[in-house]
C-alpha cells in the first residue's frame, strides 16, 4: 500500500522531493512533547513515517494533497517539530509533509508594513530579514528559533510581547491554504473586511486538520523607537495580578508583563528575590514619549498597590535567556516527569485556579516542584503558565504520573471556569478536554467542519477533535 | 402552508410571542437599504412576512429554529433593521425572528471589564448602561441608536473609534449562538485561547446565514481619562493618507482619524474649509499623559508633511452630528438615487482606487456628487467611504443607475486590489462580487459551511453567498 502511494507521489512531483532515507524519516516522526520524548526513551517511540515529502511550492502541496485524498493516505504537515502538545506522531502509513522546505521570503513591503513568507520559513529567519529593514512582526514566541510561521498560525501561537502587539491572530493579515479538496484559498490582502465570516479563522489553530497553510502575510511594525524596563515586587500572586489588572485596565499596554510566583522568583531571579515575594517584570516599548509616560504611570500604580520597585536586572536577565528552551531528556532519564501547561482565565478566576492547581499538583507522589508565572495580559484576564516536575519511583509509572499532573491542572482550570489552553494548542494531550472548553455543541461543530473540509479524514486526524 | 407552520410555532412557544398584525409585519419586512426604500416608493416593496416571532429567551429561539428546520420554513433574524446592504427582504413565507425582543442586559462586570447582553439590546441602551458605571465597549457605529449588539456581530460592524479600539471582532469576547440544528453554542469566556479554530468567527459576519446570535459578551474599557482633538489640512488626498500612515505606523493610535476629500470638506465644514484642501480630524483618548504625547507627535508629523493645523471646531462639529443618519426617501422621491459604499485597501492602493472610483462615478449620467472620506485606519491600509448622488431623468431608470454606480465602485476597488466591503457587510447588494473578494475557493468554502450548518437552507438564504 505504502509503495503504491509513494509511486503515485513520485509521478505527481519531482521524485527528489520525496525522501525515504532513515535519517530524514527519523527526524520528522514526532513533535517535541514530553510524551513523545519519553516514548522514545522507553523504546516505544513514534515509528518512522512512510515517507517525507518536501514540497517546493504551493503547486507541489496541491499535488500531494490530491494523491493523498484520492488514496485515503494519512497526511501530516510538519514545520520544525517544536510543538509540545503531541500534535505530531507518525504512523508507518503517514505521508509527512515537511513544510520547512518551503522557506522563501516572498515579499517585504515597507510602505504598507506587510510581509509574506512561505509557511516553512523559520521564525527567526523571518524576524532577521525584517530586522534588516528596521521592521518586526511583533510576534516573538519562545520557540522563534525552532518554529515556522506556518506553525505559529496552525497552533494559534502567542509571542512574548503579546500584551501590546497581540497574538498571532492579531498580526496575520492573510493566509494561503491548500484545502483538502485540492483548491487553494488565498485570502484578500485588505486591512479589514466585513465580507462574511473571516475564513482565516478556520485554519488558525486547526493544527493541520483542516488544510495545509502554505503562506502567511503579516501586518508589521517598525522597530520601537524606545525600549525600557520596570520591575516590581508583590507580596502575593493576588497583589501582582491586581497591579497588572490596574495597568492594563487603565489603558496602558506594556508589551511584556510577566509575573513569577514565589517558587519561580527564587529559581529564576536568585540575585533579586526578596523573601517570599513574587516578581513582576515589564518591558515598555514604543514612541519615546509614550514609553516615558507609561513607565511613570506603572510606577504610580505600583506605589498605590504597595508594590516596591525591583531591580531592572530581572528584566534584562530575562531578555537574555528568554528563548532558551530546556530539554526534557535528562530529566526523563532520571525518572522525572515534567511539563509546562498554559491556561487562561478572567481576573476573578485566575487566583483560585492558581491556588487550586498548585495545591492539587503538590498532592502528587514525588512532586518536586509545582510553580507558575503569567506572561500574557488582557483587559479581562490573564494567562498562567504552570511547570510541574515530579520524580517517579517506578519508570513504568512515568506516563500515569504525567497524565495525572495534566488532569489536575485541567480540572482546576475547568472547575475554576478558565480556558484550558492559552497558546500551545490542543494536540493529543488536551484533546479529550475539548468538550469542557467548547461544549458538546462546539465539538459537534468542529466535527462537522472537519467532515465538510476533509471528508476522507486524511489530515492529521488524531489531534484536536475528540473521538466520537 | 403558512397557517400550518404558524400553528406549529404557536404550539412550540407562547402564542403571544407570535405576531401577525399588519403594523408589526409591515415594520419588519426589510432593512434600511436604498433599494428597499425605492421599491417601497415604487409600490413593489418587500411583502409582509408570514409572521413575526418575538422570542423572550434562547429557549424560544431553539424552539423556533427547530420548527422552521423541521418544516423547511424560511427564518430571517432581524435586529432593528438598520442594515444598508439589502440583507433583509421578507417573502410571504418568511418567519421573521425579531431579536429586538431579547433586550436584557445580562451582566456588567467591573472587575473583569466584561458585559453580556442579549443580542437584541439596542446599541445605545448597552452603551448607556455601561456609561452609568464609567464603562464603554469602545464600539460606536453611526447606527448605535438604530442597531442591536447582535446585528453588530452579524454584520462585522466597525465603530467610529476603531483605529484604537478595534472593530467588533476585537471587542467581542464571547457569543451564544443557536445553531440551525437546534444546538446552542456558548463560547468560553476566556481572554484568549489556542483551542482550535475560534468558532465565533463562523458567525461574525454571517448575516443570519449560519446561526442565530442570542447573546454577546464584550471586553470593556473604562471611559478614557482624557479626550482631546486635532485637525489638519492636506492639499491632496494622497498627502492626507501619508499623514495618517505616518501617525499609525509610528505607533500612535488616535481612536478617530477621518479624512474628507475636497467635496466633503466643503460640504461638511463650510466654516473651516480652505481652498481645495482636504480636512483630517482626529480624536485622541486615553490616559492624559499619553493623549498629550500623542497630540504633540501628530502635530510634529503634520508639520513634517506640510499639513497645517485646522480648527478643532471641525472635530467638535463632527462629534455633534456624527450619529445623524440621513434618510433616502426625500431624495428618491425626486428621482435622485444615492448611497454610501465603503471599501478598504492597503496604503499603496487606496489613492488610485479613490481616483478611479470617483472618476468612474462622475461619468454616470446625472451624477450630482461623488465624494469620499476615510474613517478607519490600520498599519497596513485604510478604508474609504464613498457617497454618490445621481439624478435620473426617468424614474424607471432609478434601479439601473443605482446598480451602475455600485458596479463602478466595486470595479475600481477590485481592479485596484482593494477589499469590497469594510464594515457594512455583503447582503444582496455586494453578493455577486464575493468571488472577486474571496475567490472561487472561498465561495466554495462558504457554501460548504452553509450546507454543513444549515442543510435545509432555511436561514436568510439569499444573502452573502452567491448563487451556484
């Protein structure tokens, strides 16, 4: 069966673009998630896909989609594999569509502040090309060196500067998408439209289930005239949340506001930690006069809330290490299971969710550390980014402990009325919590969308949508 | 047939909520569009619907949807009828769902800056209730006194202060929607999520074709600390666009920036017009220090571009009359056809579209005035709001001249690479231009969505989606 499809693919596109060598297959079997890493270590990792196709352009993608649809072959798009939600797990029958082969910068337009990239352009390559012109997308996920612009759209990513510049849906102006029926959807490059539902949104966050994103157009910004920093201590998480709430609800928009709980503060800011205090760090950017006004306002609000200023070294330290992505492997080898889980909630709900999730994680046998920080702030609420680290006595319990930790955070979030996913996506790891997030009718609607767009169910079928 | 369905509706909901009196039917036959007005004047206006149902709550809507689906009866949701795209035209078989009967303010939450309204709440009622608490949605369409919050979502409306506060999609946090299958979709009230496609977007701009919006939750703002004004002259539209582009691309965000061409400047600002100059008016809002910094920056940029300051009386004059909606009737009676048409485009395209559309309109026999202003500004482009007024010698040519004017603006926009609709929506008047906007594959995708959600094709079937 595989050989037949590979033969057909070779007839449809340049056979050079189709790889079956072990190294290529091996590298693109799976994403970067902890369960995938653990499975590898335990010798039950994701198998190699049937083949890896490296399309050169949108026409190639259309041809591959057509062959896969006509032959009911599984097709899984892959960017650079930095996903952490087990969104990519190959099977021996999977055709792996390696989008990182489509990595051209198609246009940079300084007059209109727009740029179009093929979906497989690495985030940092996109940013570097823009930086040469004094431009930026304003979107800087931690994975910027490890992820593609298409992956950002596909997973509904957030950047570290989102509190002012918005999330991926706020900076993307247009998409080109190959639909499962082989048609190419190219959304019009207009700054805004009231022309029916915004079709981009069917694909933003669809994690490869609804179509193959082949190009992304951003609405850009000039690099900010001025960047400056502030940092504050808060006696409790609640006090820190109040400070952030006051700032953003007053109409100020520091692009970065991050609040670390006591555990993280002690771990990340050794030099600057003060007793049991939390630390909140802020980056202010924009026209110089606005930055100055914003800093003054934030300092005044902090004073009103009895939050002392902390050294701005905390901010510059963070800026330096902010894109370091820690590996799971060394921990997993020592029978330590760990992960990060990001959620979001309105201001009144975030405190209880934080307390309940941490308390529940701490009940897990072998829990070494359960902590959180916030990193994305909105007028109506904020996110939390939990990290858990638990040592397991028996390696065979690694998966169960991992799932138990996830379940505890999901449960605290759902019971507390929060949203189960802020910016990593759903993949497999959150899939079965989706009905709590969007309700039975929402899940039905997603299933209907999937059936309509992809009736053969060939596109990354195991993620996002719970089984019926 | 009608009697049978009316009977079934009366069994499903309180018969008091079902109206068949002539006055109620007459009032809710159609929206406010020029073609509907003209048809009325010419004695060929939209007929009364079969009945008007005034649901009291979401359960009522579910029951009505179920009866209509099971009996394949046309169901058209209606807010306050202020639409201008011929989105509502009853037939004698239409069940008219009068959502203005669901007009409760469900919650106002000052801590989280959120408020939930039933879909039929009048815009100004929502704003007034919020204003009592010092709050605002930041969304002020010209129709605010004549339209519902559900209508805003359904048509993807824009407010006059959108350049800072965003359009409806930027201020809506959650929706409740009754789907054509009778299920109720309630999106989670989380500030942001990466949990699959944002399902709200299927209904925002769907103009009653995909579901019935029953409640809308906004993310609010506090009323701004300070409001102040600036105004400038520009020798040409191009010069004015450059000023707006410089301001917004520098990172400043005056919520209001409106630029009137020579014709409109002379017409609207008699006292302040200067030769053939355009006038650009701006409202600055926010924390006082930021407003002051923004005004200074705008004045500096204007100086650099040789745009003199104009009297701020232009701004206060506009603020006073901004929600006056002129009627068509007196003009139509005198054989004058007229309308407004809003489009959008990137900065490099807007000038040529303006010139070509105006030139093309001026070629129409009997054209009295063709003019435009801009009112919504983005980093990558801007909108234009055209007004045409043409006197027709023979009343039987009114429709043809009207359609010709529309065709000319649509053609100039499409050929110029712009977007055909900025914020009024599609309705019937733009429906057959949709394939130029979203392509054949986009239209196919819309059709698929419609078939999936509403297989019986009962919900407002003649709008938005071109016939196959």
